[in-house]
């Protein structure tokens, strides 16, 4: 059948919409197919409804992938500054929260509206509540049978996202398409996700649910300094979400409970200044009181500071600097912000996102084995990979 469009994009999330507006601005006839009832659902919910739309410091070091070099080309050619320029052109007010994270002042709806306005100006056609029934490679491109009819185009872009947050419509459809066209798909798992505790580990902490503790979480060579939030089922908060992408069941996970301080120096100083004070009282000045008291009930001794000798202070310091957290698992895709793994980058061009096996077939965004840290990095990958494909289709 004759092409109905120049490019068909499956998925109207961040990457798909960026690809659509970029291709549309080049004068191409673009069709975006979205199975959900509206576009950009993850954009809308991100950042508590304020959308952490990029990070000013985004670079290759902030991404996990079997090939850590793959993301470099796209990220270099569409930078946070490029997206900020688009946001400012649409007069969307924003602010930096911490660590380069940029959020809308008002609502994430403004980011979705901006993308849709850009798509409309570029004459992009978007079909929502449109399920894909079959995709075939045909002479001259691809034939896509949908619940809204059959469409054809020389280029097909897969921007279907990962498995995280299935309640918002996430499916493994993009991985199925990749396999259909001969692409390897690396094992997937939940990333940026709360960790669960079980048995005595959970029992010791669950009544502290809601307590936030500043920590540095360490797993292997990776470390993140931020807050840990104790929950009914385990631990969450930015430090835990970050390290969760690097942690797998059985891995050693350690928390520095006095980040930025030498624990032994601090203990000696407290002993000199407050010899009569009980250790749990002293610790409550450095950590949330309930958490400090629980540490002294279960993990650490409690007596007046003057009664500790130096070897005992060293033992306490070792626990404070490297407290073992024995996680049993994660909360899974239900609450995960991203999906680790996905379409193997070995089968894709890093500059265009096009398949090395099938000309005209592209994979962008979260469906690809590139996963960013918490803090706007995954959106920047969506914009950058979407832009790369949009310039190449």
C-alpha cells in the first residue's frame, strides 16, 4: 500500500512527542499513535505534578547502560540548554530545586501543552486510544494495522517506554516489536524504586515509617548522598531510589549515617564536650531522635559518653559510617520510575537511533537500554534520543 505518512511514531510520551515535533519541523508528514486516552501521562505525573523536565548537569556519567558510550552522541547534540531554550520560548516559569534539577513553577501540564503546540504548528497528526494490532515490514517501509485503520510509512519509530507504572498503561510492547525485527532485548528490571525489607529488618524499622534520615547510600563503587525515607514496607527517598538502580538482590548495601563527617572524630569530640550525656541523647542531636534511639536499642550500645574507651568508639564509628541495610527486594514496576535494560544498543546507531538490522526502524527513550539517574536525567534522554531520531527519519 502507498505510504500515508513519512514517519509513524508509536508512543506519545516525552521521546515520541519530541521526535514528532522535530520531524514535523523538517516538513515531514508525521503520525503519532498512542494507545492511552491522552498523551504524556508520565510527564503529567512527574515531579509531583511539576515535571522535573531536565537536569542542567546531565552527561553520560549519569546513565546506566551495557554500553556506557552509546548515549554520548545524542546527549551532546541536544543538551539541557536546548530544551531550556524551548521552555523559555513558551514562557513557562521554572526553578532549580537542587543538584541541577529543573521543575515547572506551576504545572507539568504546561510541558505537555508546549510539546502539543509544537506538534500542531508542525502539522503532526496524533491518534489517541489507538491500539496497534500488527506491524509488518513491507516494500518501502512499514505497515501498521491499528484500531483506527491501517497506516504505512517508510520510517517507524518505537517510543513505547518501559514496564514501569503499569497502572498508567505501560506494557512490554516495544520489546516485542524489537524482537520481531531481530533485535536483542537485555533483561529488564525496576529502577529508581523503593527497596523492601523483610523479617527482623522490617520489624525493627516499620514503626518509624515517615522518618527521613540524611545518608550516603553505597553499593559497589556507586554512592549517593541524600535523604532516606523509612516506609511501612522498607525504605525509599532520593538516596535509596538512586542506589536501587545499581543494587540487585544479594548485593551489599551500606549507609553512611553521618555523611560528610568522620564518625570517629565526631564521637571523640562529643565525648570531650558532653562526657555525662548518654550516647543516644548525643546521637539524637545528629540524627532524627526516633531513629537514633532505635539504633541504640538494636545496633549500638547506650551509656554515658565517658564510659566508652577508644576501641569501643571505633566500633561505633564503623557502624555509623557503614550501617548495613539488608534489603529483600524492590517494590517492582508498580512504583518504579524507570525500567533498566531494554533494547540492546549494539543493534542501534548512536547518532540516529536507527536499527542496524532494519533500515527505517528507530528506537528511542526508555525502551532502549539507557537509564538515567533520578533528577531530570531520564527526560533529557527522552528529548535527546527523540531529537536524534527526528532529525534522521
